[in-house]
């Protein structure tokens, strides 16, 4: 196990420095590599395969709910970006500007899309005329650019990959229903594919998307007690439609403005996986999105029959739809154990000459290092069971961490005591609805409002800050 | 059929104006919509679904040949673009330049990738150290930007979608083998998925990719006799490796430069499909990439049992993996016939009360409008047979068009006569290898060199232009 220790020693421990632990993992597990452009990264094969698995699952969920994929241009003319007042104020300070095509100066600057509401609106205004043209339920998988000052791989980068859903409906009711439906799709995806519990809620006024009537979000709690916004869904009312002159003739033959939504999740979810499930041995991947679900490590692989058996098992498991890799490299078994722990492979299968003789092998689950000797006759079933165990184990652990770090407080002192004594986490506390109090809670405790959870509790009748009548229970926290 | 005629009348005929016929189709079949940024288009759901089907097939072919997907940033710093001399000369005149991030001027301009060799090279120089790190077989699905003056949907746009494969190998032999292998993958894809015959060959020196040692291409002949470059594969030697300082320690413990390739196909292939298979009734789609492979048109759909039957057949066919749509809208059957002919759906199924009574339905194949009455008992098998027939029929028709329009010539006069009398096409003629003759043939006939076909024929010993000793048979043609 000397090799094993050596590998592990290469990662900073979570306790010692969580931020460094995080960047160690993204590099050492070969998820990304830096480039000479600040805030832009190479997503390497192992990282990109995680994203591809996410895409496959989400894309099916979108299509099953009636959405179609499209592709908008990446450029937005300055005048188009400016059409909706709040939207341009929110995004103009952080866009990248194209001024020249080849050696010629452009007549009008173009920005690289930071998000595509304006492009979809221009398109809608061209193709929507009658109630028969509604709804349009669109999505696109692209990258967007926001010129962030401080950047971190996956969590905040100048270019990132995402999907952006954009829909347009005849009525406000339909659009609101869509906004909520897609937030639920995201929450289900986080639970079922990423083993990540989330709090569903509504953003406060000050925290809405630029141009939205209301923004819904899912908020996850990371291992270190900081909150991470994992996905958002926006209801726009008819504000964009009015700004862009999108009108349709209703069944009543009258011209009216349609209602819109947009919703998105990004490669940030890879960061969320790392900080939700990872440990001091590296990445821990939820089976649904793991590029390799099971790695086979042959023991004494030079002995006759061992590698043959390893490849036979691989073929058998792959036939059952499991993503398998055999590592038959010259590295020691100990080195391989550490390597695939670092890469977060959910299940490891060890098989050597004696195991083959006995018709069995050893399965080790990554998240708890539990070893089970299983018969080769029932292997497929056992592996599927183990993958389910890993998923459930990860979800349970993440939920326990969140519950342990969720504090219900009725005063600023209680909030500060909880955060100081027990560490960062979600703070549930009542709020009067005034922005001044929202700001003050953040100033006094460091915890900003994450969302107004849909699941409301009545912790008190009074705002935790001003003592006036409370309107909502807010989930507060320090955020990534 | 009044409706039908009306729809059809909306498209310009191919004979009358091929270019207008083309743009009519891309608009009327709802493949694209223009935007306010010249040369940038919205790819609409029906067009994007064709691309998604292409991606699915190609991505599997790439993965089956050992390639992994990655994602590079979209920005290239000016200094990075300039590292390889030929490459920057080829691309700098047509890139879009970012000069500002938000309100701040950038210290160094960034261009939006026109292609990503330089980014891959920078990455390789970070991750390749030993022969153990080779080869890397990478691919990415992204969009790129080239500031073209004249633009046409799919064929030449300022932003287009593509895949770019980038590989790096220990030896020149391996890299050359890769370059050829991927050209064959493209040719197989065109034949088996797009029903499109292509000529495989090598580009002449003057027509190589900027920075390449050699460029291979597949060339297809469109319905109007013009050539379309459908895919390219480049061998770089170690030129980029030297320019970017990429070195590895070989098994002999000596430092050496690796050898590289890149290869790509783009959304241009959608344009190729239109111009290879389309007719005066609209688009004709090869079944493998058609978003809808079979459309069910219920006849007298208000009669009891008709729609139920239509949906029952849909479910049955979908279970067999066929992509099916039922159009149960209020439009007339005639309107629907014209609509799905316009959209190029390979097979139409008509079913009405009498058909149901007789336990049969009518299948109509798009490319030849052939009607077959088939028993519902054997429907799945019959539909699969029809889809195969459409594919084979399309391929045969395209091949016949190409053969009819391929002229073997031994003099400039013969070339001009052939092109004038029989119309544009591929001209096969011998060449001495001198750029001056290449230019002169183009000047005198309008047909430039498309490629030096791998399948060489000895038409004469003399160059068609200067009469000196011929080195190669060249495929000449007017190009998109």
C-alpha cells in the first residue's frame, strides 16, 4: 500500500484547505486543464464524459416533457441586447465584445452571448403570428461567456457549458406552470442522477435574474457548509414580448403578448458533485453519471487466465449496460486502487487466480470502501445492487450533512452562534420581505438569502432582523 | 389536390433557379431562420434534429475508433494563433476579434476559434511528456467562426457547427494512418447515412489546409453539377509540434516531436443533403438522419376508429425503432401530403376507414412517389424494407447523376465542350503537378482542382494544360 499512500498524499485534505482540495481534485482526476486564457479551461475526456452523461439524461427529460432542441447564433448585436432594460443592465457589464471581423471594424459591436433571451425573442418575433404557433418549447446546448473577475474551474468560469431552455406560451398560467415544471425536472435530476438533495424555492426580488418577474432556484449544500445554486428557472411574464414586439392573434382574433420562461443548468453541476460527494481520497461519482461505473483490477495479472477472466467479466457486465474498464497496465494493484479512488469510480472489482479458482471476486464500493466477496454466477445482479447502494449511500450522506448543517434560528445571535459553533450551513429564519433586512442579515452574519423555500415552516411570527411581521421563511447561507 | 399545388407552387423550381430553390427549401422546410447578424442563422428544431442524428451516428463511429470527446475554450489569444506561420496566414484575415471584456479593454486581443489546432497544441504541450502519453485521440463538437464575405445557409456561414478531431501520435506512420482512417470514416458515413457517393482524394499543394503537410478530402457532386467539399482530414507532420514546443521522451529515452492530424465535417452536410437529394417538391431526407422517418396521415380522420388505428400503428412502429409522427391536425390530407413531401419525410403511410376494414394501408415513398398497399400484419417489416429502398434509391440516383456528369477529358477544348454541352460536373483530366497549370485550367474552364482521387486512372500521359508529362489524374469542378 506504499504506492496508495503516495498518491493520496498528493491531495490536500478537505480539513486542511477545502479550496485547495477542490482544485487538486479537478486537476488530479484529470477533469480539466488550465489554458493561457484566464477563466477558460479545457474540459478533458474524463470531465467531459461526466457532462455527456448528464446531457444524455437531461436531454431525455426535456424531450419527454415536449421540448425540442435548436441552435441560436453565439453573437448578439449591441442594439438587440439593449432592448430589454433590466436585462441589459444585468449583463452588459460582463460581456465579451467583438469589434472586428478580420481586419475590418464592425459597424455595430457584437457581444458573445452571456445568455440568449434576446436572440430567442428576435426569433419568436419572426415565427410567431397566431395562437396556433404557441407554445414553443425550445432548448439549446451551447457555451456562454461572462467576463467574471474571480474564476474557479466549473464553479465560475468565463466560458461555461450549459443548456438554456426558452419557452413561450399563450397565457401567464401556462408559462408559470412551465417554470415550476422545469425546476422540478432539475430537482429530480439532482436527486436521481447526482444523488444530491436540493432545496427548491423562489429567489427574493434582489436576487432575481435580470429581466425576470420571478426566479426559482434549487440550492444544494456542499460538504463544507457553503451553498451552491445548482439550477434556475425564470418566469418573464410578457415583459420581453413587449420589449421585442412579439404578438400573436388569439382565438378571439385580438392581438396579444405571449408569456415566456427560461431555465438552465451548467457544468457547475460537476463542481457540485465534487464538493457534495468527494473525500480525502479524491472524487466520488454518482453511478448514473460516472464515465466508468466499475473498474476491474486484475490481481497477479501475469498468471495464466487472469486477464482473460477480467475481459470476460467486462463483456458480461457491459452487455447488462454497465460502463466497465479493465486496467491491465503495468502499474501495481495498489497504485491502481488509489488511481480509481481518485477518479471516483463507484465500484472496484478485484479478481486474481485464487478468486477464479473459487468462482468469486471482490467488490469494493468507493464511498465506504466496503468489501464484499461475490459469486461470479450472480455477478451482474450483485454489481447492479452495489451501484444502487452507492447511489443511495451518497444521497443519504449528503442529506445527513445538510440536515446536520441546517439551523433553525429566531435571532441574529442564534444565527451567528450556530455558524460559529457548528460551521457554515443553511440557516432557516423568518423575514419581513424588506430588502433592508435581507442586506442586514447578510452584513451581520455573512449569510445571504439563498431562496424562499417552497416548503415553508412557521418558525416565528417575527422577522429575524427587524422583529416586524414575518412574511416568509428564508433559507440563508454563504454561497459559492 | 388544390392545396397541394399551392404549397408546391411556393418553391422555385430547380431548373428555373437552383440557388433560389435551395434557399426556398431551407426556409420552407423550417430548417433555418435568418437573424439580424449577417451570416449567422437559427437552426430550427427540424434542421437541428437532422444534425443531432448525424452527430449520434458519427460520434459512435469516432468512439468505436478509439476517440474521446473533449472541450476546448472558444477563445484564442492573438499570440497563440501566431505561433504557426502558415496557420495564422490562413486564418487571421477571417477571424472575429474580442477586444473588450465588459467595459475593460483586454491586454491582448482574443479571437473566436476559426479552428482549434493552436488550442490543442497548447494543451498537448501541457499534458504530453512521455511515449506513454501517446497517442491522444480527441474530438470536440462545437461551433466555429469565420468572417466570410458571402454567406449562404449551411454552405458558408460566419458561425457553423462542426466536429473537429485532433490527434497526436508518436510516429508519422501512425498519424498518416489516422488521417486516412478518418477520411474513410467520413466516406462510409456519407454512403451509409447520407446516401451520398463521394470521391476520396488528396488536395493539391495550393489547396491544402493552412499548416498541413497534406490534406485529404471527400468531394460530392450536387444535383446541379457543382462540387461540394464534404469533409477534410489533415496530416500535419511535426510542424505544429515544433512551433508549439511539444516534445516527448521516447522509449529510447530521447526527446522527440510527435506527429499530428485534424479532421472535420460541418453542418454544411445538411446543405449537401438538400442539393444531392432534393427535388421540386422540397427536401428528400435519407432515412438514417430523417427526424421523422414515417408520417402517418389519417384519411377521413373524423370517422370512428381512424385516429385510434393511426396511433396504434405509430406505437407499433416506434417499438421497432422507427421515428414516426401522426399528423392529426385539421388540415386537409392534400395539404399534409405536400407538407411532408416538402419536409422530405422518407415514407408516408395513409390509412382510412376502408383500409382498416381491409386490414391494410398505403405506403408512399418520398423519392419516387411509389404507392404500395401493404397488409397491417406485416407492416413493420414492410416499412423497414421501404426505408431501405429509399436509402438505396437515393444513393443510386445520386450516383447516376454523378456518373452522367463525370467527363473524362484530354484537352481544354474537350473540358469546355463537356461543361457547355452537358452542364457542370466532375472533369477527370491529367495534370503535370505545376501550380501554373492548375490555375490555368481554372481560368480557361472555370473548373478548379477538387482533389487528386485515390482511384487514379491513366487517361493520357500528358498534362491536359501544358502537354508535359502528367503526374496525376485530377478531379476538376466548379465548387460551392
